[in-house]
């Protein structure tokens, strides 16, 4: 799959590879994970008969960004982000996974072991069940005979995601499970613990503190507001995303973290296109901010955050701070 610009004034092309991998402990036919890997490409002669574009080796080695979609959200809704991140010199990895959507239906899911979300099991393993096989795919393409051979920095990884995918990413960005994770980011995601699993009302599961985080909150997020009942709370409570940010320890590993509140954005402002295919749209609040403007902000901030923490570029940290101090669309604070 190739994305190219119609003229020289538009962004450089990206190229997407597709792979499949088995999901451990999953039952057939729901045991196959379909993976896409997008990298910065050159508008040059293809490297194979099917038209795969060559990688832009000037940007290599590529740190890895694993993106977990929201529940029942097709990954194509985040293609804009994948291309934006890949053009900046990263390998953007996302997936399609069909499995059980709690309590008892099937759908697109970012994959979670809910048995590890209880008071007596939390912290004994990664809640995200798909990161290990996804990183196995990345390790394979980094060494196999193909366009990405020798071009992937498998030791510099970021976990990111939207909604439930973001929550799983935040809970799994822990060096006990994935020591190669250097950063985590999420839109419309928090780590509030459900009372259904035995947690006291208002419990916020702490971030590991092993890496910096970038958390985006939307002031018109109807789905986050509607979920308050699962955490034993009413509508009048502090933003659960901000409360998640407050669990982040202040140490050297978390320096450069940010909480970002986007005025007028809603739960699905990061999805493109804005159409009827998005789940639970009726539960969301109408956005007052233009979705394209929100995506531009999220994309630019995410790239600067990744450049700062995965490529160790201090100037990117300064650029991010400048970007996030531009009201009225956004209010932000560092950790």
C-alpha cells in the first residue's frame, strides 16, 4: 500500500507493508493479527514487482511507534497519523484484531487481558496482549530480506493509542514487560479502574513512571464522560485523563511529559474521515473545534514528542513546548 503526493509541493510518500502473526492463547479463527507497518519512502523505482517504494534511508534508523486503535475503530481512521509520523522518520505500526469485545460480542479490539485488571493481579503482567506479537513482527522485518532490513531501531519504541487502545498502551508501557519502550502517548484515554473488577470507586491505576507520556484530553469528550459510572463516579468529577497524568512520578525518566487539554474537541476528533462508521457516535458530544485543526495539533505535537524522546532531539522538546503554549485551542502543562 503506497501513499504518494500528487505534486512536488505535498509531503513525501510513505509505504506500508502488511504482515500477519498469531496471537498467543487466542482461539481460531480469532488468533490472527493483521499488521501494517508504514515507513518513510522515496518516490523512486519500486524495489519489487508489486510496486513497493524504497525506504528513505537518510531518515534511518527508524524508531518504532506502535499505535493501538480504539474499540471497534478500523485502523484506517488513523492513517493520517501514521503517514504524519512515518514521514518524520519513524516506523508506524498498527493492526486489525478481531476478538471478544466485553462482555460477550465480537468486534475490532486492541486486545486486553482483563484478568490482569483486578486488584490482586494488576502489575503482574502486561494488560495489552498484542504488543509482544507486534514487536515480534517488527523484529522480523528488521532483519529479513526486504526493504526494512537493517533500518529499524528496535530498541527505541513508543506505545500510543486512542480511547481503549490508549488505555492499554498506557498500562503496558512498563519496563518490567517491555524494556525497549521509551515513551507513551494517548488521545482520550485514562487509567481509571472499573468497580466491576473490585476496585474502590475513583481508583486511578498509576502510570509506571518508566518513560515520559503525552496525554491528550478533549473538553467535549462525551464517551469519557459517559463512562464515569463504571468507575463509581458521577458526571461532576475531575477529568480522568488529568488524574491519570497526576499519577506519573516526577523523576528523570518522566521528564518532558505533558498533559494537553484541547478545547472543543470530542472523542473522535482524531478520526478521519468524520463519518457514520465510527462507533457510538451518538454518545459523543458535538465538537466545536474543527477536526482538521485538532488533527494538525495532535499530529505536530506527537511528532515533536517522539523526536524528543525516541531520537533524543532537545530542539524537538523546545518546539513542543512552544506549540503547546498557543491558546485558545489548547491548554497544557508539563510534568
